[in-house]
């Protein structure tokens, strides 16, 4: 509720206070959230750097690697919605910290992998322990930041992906090279253990840096707490009118399932590319996976970092989100197909360029995609709906490596071009679905967003 002094402020003063609160919240919360997702993305994808070593040292087969890379998302999907509901009950501060600490322990345990079975089991447990981080943060941000700046905050959060690959790729490659020089451990063991410990440290830090709600934020003054709380209360009221109420209605809502399909298509492109990026770059360069391949693999993520931030910041109207979202999905599909063509035709430079553009496209479209469900879901409906979209959508990460490996086995080529081509097709489906939101009936949340855009 607003204080008497707050209610008497002129609209311009109220807006200034709200902007100040948003700015402080972004400075205080976003770095910690980016660090958590940075380490999470690093721990779920660093397996690509250990593929060849695991095959040689522990006899992990190509099939087991593909299954292990994907089975992460089965565990992730099974525990995603329950984890999000528990986050709603216990608060983001405690629950996000718990998630990071437990997945860090499992990530470090990969250093002791001995065979196919252990590798696959640990990948499943990694998914179980990390379940709830991403949708929990999405829900957390939707409770802290108004719709007009939410895509920008999602984009900042998404910067953890390019950071984890831009910094993490050479870090993983460097740890492998360093570990191999020690003599008492394999390089891949040093990489897994060291990066797992990073997650544990990040989880402990989250307990000190995160705050559950604006009303409890010590870094906001009373006027800022009131302004931000009032803005979020208004949006909660609007979302209650637009969307379903309660867990089961959210999980049965057709819009929730609509955006689940879109997110599934996005994850096919993301993980089908990410898991095999080091190998694809190594093939284009004719080099072994190591420091040099790690550095080149960081280039697409560096470009994607800037694209994600600036497009997310600018996508503050409904029309821009729809049009840019459609175009970015089309770009994702086109550039993935083009990277496959370049690899098949011995064009390493063009291959790197197209991979870079594909990464920039799918990174930038992620925050825009999440703006849609968070505009009509709130409360326990948001916990269930966002959890469902992310859990089932992320099954694309399970399907992608198996599909890519299976198609390459069925239609063998030296470049594996048909496996790459299969990834791009889903992005075109997502493009059509995002554009089709133009024909959805008007919603209160859309009207509010357009009013805010006109006011600025």
C-alpha cells in the first residue's frame, strides 16, 4: 500500500521514484542472478569439452554421451514445476541458493566418472538438482520489474549464457590443458571439479545478495519500496484478469501450452548447437579441442552478448517484441542451416560467421519469448505455468543431441550437415507461432504495455 506522502506525489515525481527503485533493484539483484546462471550454463554445457577425453579415459561411448547430454533435461523436466512451487513457498533467496549448492556438488562429482552408467546417472542428477533455477529467476524478475522493463531484465539475465561460453569456453579448455600438465589428475577432472565448486560458492553468496520482495529490500527507501510495490500490484491485478488462477488452471491453459511449443523449438536450436559447438569449431579449423578452439568458440557468444542486451533493451512495446521475435527465429533457422552448408563445403570462415549469427539470434529471442507468458501469469499460476513452459520446453535439449546424432547416423556425411539442418527447421515453426500472436484477442496486459510505451 502507498504511504500518504507517496500518494500525494505528482505523477512525474512518482515516475522518478519508480525509476530510481528499478535502477537500484537492477544494480543490486542482477549481478548475482547473472552469476548463478553463468555457472549453471557452464556446468550443463562443459561436457562438450570432455567428450573426447571421456571416450578415451573412461570408455564413454558416443551413444552414452548423447544420452547423457540429453537426459539432464529429463531430470530437469520432472522436478521443474515442484521446484518452482517450493520456491514460491520458501522464497527465492533460500531456494535459489539451495539449487546452486546441490547442483555444484553433483557437477564436481563428474570428476570421478568411471563408465557410461555413472556418466548418465550424474547427468540425470544434475538436471534434478538444477531444476527450478531458470524458471525461478524468471518468476522472481516478474515480481520485481514492471512489464515495460522486463524484457531488458530478462536480457541482462540471459547475458550469463554468452558470458559462460565467452569466458567459460577458454576457461574449460584452459583447465583441461592445465590439468593435463599436473600429472596426478586428468584435465577433464580438474575442469569438472573446479567448475562445480564455483556453483557451491555462488549458492552461498546468493544468501547474502538476494531479497525476496521489494517490501523487504534494505537497499530501497520507503518511497521507492512503495512506488515499486504499487507498480507490481497493479500488474498483478491486470495479470489476474488476463490469465488463469491457480496451479491446475495454469497447467491446462492453452496459451501456456502454446508458448511451451515455442520454447521447445528454441531449445532444439540452442542445445543442438551448444553441445556440439566445440566439435563443430574444431572440425572447421582442423584442430583438436583445447585452448585455441576454446577461444574461437567464444566469438559467437561475444557477439551474442551485445545483440541480446541491445535488442532486449529496445523491445519495450508489444509490436517490437512480436516483429523482432519472428525475425530472430527466422534468423536462427537460416543461420543454422547456413553453418551446416559451410561445413559441408569446406568454408571455415563462413562457418564461424554463420554460427556466430545463429547464436546471436537465439540468444536475443529468448528474453522476448519470456515476455509473453509473464504478461498473463501471476502467483501460483506463474509458478506452475512458467515451470511447465520451461520444463517441457527444455526437453528440446534432450531431443536435440539424439536427433542430431541419429540423423547423422542415418544419413552419414563427413561434415554431419544433415544433423545440423534438422536443428534449424524448428526455429521456422517458432517464428510462425510468434507472428501469429498478432491475431490473439486483446489483453489488459497488452493495453497497459502500450499505454506505458506511449507515455515514454
